[in-house]
C-alpha cells in the first residue's frame, strides 16, 4: 500500500477531510444566504401588495414585485448550491 501523493493535497484521507470541512462551510454559507434571500423576497412581496407604509405608489409596488422575483431566483440558486455542497460532504 502506497502513501497518498503529497503533490496532490486534496487526495488521501487528510485531503478528503479537508474537502469535507470546506464543503460543510460552503453549505452553511449558502444556506444562510438562501434564508436571507427568502426573507428579502417576503418583504418585497408585501411591498408589491402595497402593505408597506409609505411605499404604496404603483412604482414602489412594481419595484417590490421585481425585487421579489430577483430574490426568488437568488434563493433557488443558493438552495441548489447548498444541496450540492451537502451531498459532497
């Protein structure tokens, strides 16, 4: 049995542990970012409905709707990345 190649630090037991730790960190980061996007999306949805005091104008509501769509896209992107990192742990 040969020792892992020291020129390729991501191979072998130590490299796999390092990769797992790195993927776990990325999973947590992406999960937090996904939750932040979800919260922003909900706020923008309320603005789009005209439920935010001082932002009832049609332009404010349209801006809220556009923001909600953008936040939903970001949420989906972060959730998919988090799932991929979780599976790589």
